[in-house]
C-alpha cells in the first residue's frame, strides 16, 4: 500500500520530469496479467512502472464523501476503475516516452472491441477513465494540460458530474500536486542563504 507521500511523488512525475520520446515505431502489447496496479493510472511489471501518458488519477490517502455520507479513498476509486476497464476492454499499450529520473514508461493504451455496443470502435483508455469521471487530465507545472484532448474530456465529465465529479468534496489531484509543488518551491527559496553584497569602504 502506497503512502500519500509516495502517491504524491508518483502523481507529480509528469509535472517534474522530462519525457524522453521513443524514436522507434511503438510496439503494441496488452497489459500483462502479472501486472500489479499501483494507482488509478499506473501499474508495475518486472520492476518497470507503466503510466498512462497525460492521465492523473485521484491520490491515495485523499477522500470524498459518497451519497451515503461515507468517506471513501479517492485513489482507491480511481484504481478500481482502471482495473475494471483493463479487464473489460483488454487494451493494447505502446510506449510514448519515459522518465529519465525513474524507471517509468509512459504509455497510450487503445482498445478495439469486436463485440457489443462498441464493436469496431477505437477506445483510448485514458479518455475512457477521464470521461467516466474517475481520472483527470494531467497538468504541467504551469497548469496546462499535458495532452489537450484529455482536458476536453475532463471538462465534459465535470459538466455532467460524471463519476467522482458527482461529489462536492472531490479532492482534485492536480490542485493538490500543484499546491505541494508550489510549497516545495517556496520552502526551497526560503531555505536558500541570502547573500549580502559587500561594498568597498568609503575612501
């Protein structure tokens, strides 16, 4: 079980780390059955972390109040939806880039159902998570969306109060991450020694 600090760090990878593009054509592969889901936007397999590019899940350790007045962990709600969609859609994923600062690969995942109402369509896993209201469009440190189409999906979900947006006390993960990054920056600036310039003595 990840602590809130660990989850916050994982959630800020897109904000704090550059993403190195992959030069070769992407190879598409399913999420392995051996994958261990870490958050609502990431999983690990063989010591490698895979994270949905441009997607930010709710943070573990943050909570919302459901319609029955019960407090529920928001990160767990995001994670449960990711697991359910991967199980039902069986998407194929391709690496879009990686974080040099950590063994994290950023991926896009696409499903192409052959049966049911979605037969013949292409479903982007990130869009599905955000459109259902169980994930959010990741943001850069200046508050801009990492992947613009996801911001559009988030706006629609928020307007229709889909998924987690239905709860008034939804702990917006982007707001939390950006606030913590701002606090960290302010703390670092305060801790830095102040250099007092020296002037030559008057003649």
